[in-house]
């Protein structure tokens, strides 16, 4: 399992944008497609809302990659 630490410098980041910002996809549009496919989990629960607000302290998982969102 690969772990990425993402430093959040605002209140939240949209899920599709988080995937783009961490390099797991090339664009926000591709991020939306990945989320819609059912492959993304937030705190262990499948997340289908493409623009779900992700806050510091949450863990996002896509396949074998875990993104730990931390406050700056």
C-alpha cells in the first residue's frame, strides 16, 4: 500500500480535485470518472459524490494508494 500525505491549506478540497492534485489522474474530469466508477473510498466507505468535500484528518483510498489529508 502506497501512502501519500496531502497538506490541505484551506477548509476542504473536492474529491475529484484531490485525485488530480496528488497525481492519481491527469484532470478533474478524469477524477470525476474515477469517483463515478466506485473505485474511491473515503474513511473506508465507498464515495460516489464527485465533488465530495474532503477535510483534514480524512483518508482517501484508490486501489492500493492511501491519501492522508493533513492540515498545514
